[in-house]
C-alpha cells in the first residue's frame, strides 16, 4: 500500500464520520424531473506531492464545452457510480481500471443542468501512461492536491442564474480555469478530508 493511499483513506473515513456543516450544491436550481445520474473519478497520483488528474472538454461538446472536468459521465443502466467512473476514465484517458485503487464515494453533487453526480475518490500510479481520446478530451493536466484542497486558493464569485444569485468558486492553474461543478466538488472534498490540517 502506498503512503498517499493510506493517508487519504484514513482522512476520508474520518471526514465521512463527522458533520462538516453545509456543503456546496446547486440543488435549488435543479429540475428534478430531468435529472440523470452521473459519476466522476477524482484520481490522485501517488507522488510524494500528489496531484489530481483533470481534463478540458472539447469546445465542440454539447454539455459544458471547453470546461475543466474530472473524467466522468452518465451512469449507464446496470452500472454503479464506481463502474461508471472507471469506464469513463478508461474511455477518456485510457486509465485501466486495474491501475485505480478505490477509496470510496463522497458527497453527491446536484447540478443545475440536470446531473446528480457521485464523485469517486481513488489513487493511481505516479507515472501512469495516459492517452486522451480527442473526441472527449481536448487536453489533460495535473493540479497539486494541496492547491485544490486549500480554501485560500479559490476565488468566490456570483452570477444571476435561473432567477437567483448563484455563488461559485474558481481558480487558475497553468492557464486552465477550474470553476463551477468541478470546483464545488473539490471544495466539498476538502471539507471531508482536511488535507492541509493533516500535514
């Protein structure tokens, strides 16, 4: 077992055993009659200073074009959230399921655009070979886990949307804008695993 996997697993279990207060959600904007289940993989590299693998979606995609995202997508019939996250990581980045060490599923995130997302936390080898599918991934990059888990790194902003003010987070990393749903999932996870406090 790797040190990163062991530490994340311990923090994950501790964080889900306690009340961390209110988490971010867009549930008040959601049309519950049109919600589809989805899953994403939060793949943490097993480096001494771990990173998280993120993608940028092609600008030609129908849903969330050009946005930074975790590997993921809709849960197909007969799949669990974990199954879907692993399948999507394979389809998008050629990450083989046997290279993914699962830690667990964390807080679901209801989007305002019709998705009920289950984030799946896992670790992957530090020198994993990645081959993006250009139909689904314009580019991919790694962002330090410590940066994503640090509240001071995020800028908080708001927009008027669907008749109400919606708050959102964003940060820039090497020219990539991480915001919206991806940012909110990172924020919620940071409340659970308290990564910076554990150092």
